[in-house]
């Protein structure tokens, strides 16, 4: 399988006399939902997502949440959606990675699902969506367990012009949480939604990775993020299939940053974040 960005090497090869080609990156998409890929079963959806990802040169897909989407999922829905993901991951455990989806309002259920899917299962992170703002006190025991497991914690964040959902976290909320848990492997989802504000706010939480999934392939976002944080804090995610792999990769491939920075953003940084837990599980050689 060729895990190389289309045109990656040719971009440099066009430069006459270029002698310092960087290795093409292994691309990891840190944000994929199988719910919007075609297929009657989780396995079929995973196969379809992998088919398209392969065409785009993407090596690994980090997937989370199942279907249907529910703003405040019940314990049964949470278990069912995590089961969907576990089934999908079995299609290709090397290429389909997963984060366990939890509803923090149900603390005991969340801790149990983390143990079931990460400690006893193959998942490597936690997905937090819009059931509860991440300043909620239940986040403390969840993050303590995640930190102990060296698991990633993906927190959806947004600043909506029309107003956030009651349980929807802002980047400011994530800064508050990160200050309580500076050792946690937190990821700020969607660059804060309104990315210009998200960038400014996330300067206050240097331990948090900045993920640029979703929205239109706006020019300038990647360059600004690299200028503010350095390339090591910025990670690629697509939010596929709600967004296409191509439009989201274009934010990075078309950015005016050097190839080493692109390589880190497209795969190196999320790989580094997940290396301890994946090594402990024997998932990385
Ligand atoms: Zn998403």
C-alpha cells in the first residue's frame, strides 16, 4: 500500500537541483466517522472508508462514534456505538484505530467503557463530544484514568456564532481543563470552530494539540497555526465522511510551510502522541 500523499515527492522533484528530499510521511487521519460511509455493517463501512483512504494515500484512520448521532447518548447507545467501532476495527486493526466514545454525565459508565475498550480492548483514546462541557467535574476522574493509560483525549470544541449547544465546549473550556490536567494528552478538536479565535485561546494551553478537522479548506489556517504554535502542535484530521479527505488534506498540502512541517502535521505528531499507548499494546513496531 502506498501511504504517500499524491504529488508529495513531485512537488520537490520539480525544484531543479533539489537534493534534500524529506521522506514522504505516513499519513494518519486523526478524525474519521464511519457513520457516513456506505455499508450495511460496521465492517462494510470500514472497508469503504479504507478503500477511499488508500486512494488518497492515507495509511491509518482514527475513528470514533458510531450511529446514529445522539447529542446526549444513553449508556446503551454508548455501548452499542463503541461495539460498532470495535467490529469495524477488526477489519484491519493496523489501519483502523479507535477512540472510545463516552458521555461524561454518566461517570461510572464512562469509566467502565474506557476500561472495556482501552484496557481490555484495542482502543487508544477517548472521544468527548457535546453531552457535557469539558469543565464538568466528571472530567477529572476521566482524565486521570486517561492520563494513567497514556490515552489521547479528543475534545470537540467550537465557538458558534449562533450559540453553542448546552453541553458544547468552547476552546476556553478546554484551556480550563488542560490547566487542571497538564499531563493529559488532549486534542483541541476543529481548531476551536472559529479558528482565528481558537488559535488565540489555545496559546494559553501549550500542552494541547491543535487539530484542524472540519469546515471548508480555508487558506491560511495551517500557516497561522504553525506560526503561532510550531508544527509539532498541529495535527491533521478530516472529519470524513462529513467532509472529504481531499478538501481537508488540501489545507496542509497547499499550505506555504516546509515539507518537514507538513510531514509532522499529516502524521508525525499524532503518531508521537499515541506512541506510548500503542507500544504498550504492541501496535507499533
Ligand atoms: Zn467529527
